[in-house]
């Protein structure tokens, strides 16, 4: 029942273009989390918590999420409670750039799905917080094909930010990065 209800909520969110990760992205992260027995997950840009709930319903991990928007944060709490996950899901409400420096611990997975223009800003903290052999999943890095193609005039700067972020990821000697075409592009960076 929980799985069916979650799928209904995820479908509804996609119909109104509310941020939720693509099905392939979620399935890939769940498989990776279970294969590597992930215990601690950090999600940056949690939205209404639908991706968080999917991860928690399919793994034994605990999750810390960061969300700036108060309405989405409220929905995150409601959704976590609806699925009985509130003991394993901790929400930090505010700007990730201000919250990340105060976090400690080693996360097995970091799911970066906040504002795309901030990915570079968050990268140093993600690298610090990710444990060895952990995975940094950066969502929407190809963005409608704009990053590797020609973006609309109004989106050139956004595409350029993501190009620069991918260059940082792919050139960092502490990571092995592969880009998948799930959803709008998923960069999977394993910390060496």
C-alpha cells in the first residue's frame, strides 16, 4: 500500500511539474544504496520529500534532508509522517549553502537536487561530508540536453553553470564520475 500511494504522489507531482526525481534516477539510487548497504543519506533540495520517502521505504538508511521552501518543507514532514518515516527522516529547513558547513559525519550517499546554479557552491561541502567509496548523485546535470547542446537564450547561463560543474566533477582526482541519461541527466561520482 505504501509503495502504491507513493507512486501516486510522485505521478501527481510530475504532472504539475513539482520537483521530484525521475523514476530511473530513484531506482538507480535505491539499487546502489542497497548494494552498498548505505546507512546515511543526505538530500539537498528535498522538495516535498517524495524522493526521500522512496529511498527510505526501500532501504534501511537514515536520511537528512535540506529544503529552503517552507511550503515544501511542511509537505516533506506530512509525507514522512504519512509513510511512518519520521524517525528516520530529519529535515533541516533553510539555505543549503548556510546549513552544509555546520553538518558533520560521513554520508554514504549525497543526493544533490537543489538549485542547479548552486551545485558548484555546494560541491566542497559535499566532498567533505561524503565518506570514502560513497556516492554523490547530482541530478538534472544535462537539463533538457542544453548542457551538451545549444540552450535557449534565456537558459545559457544555467547551462554554463552546469557545464562548469561537470568539468569540476570529471576533473577531480578524488572522484570517479560517470554521467547517465536518466531523467535530465544524473552524474554519479564515487569518492576514491
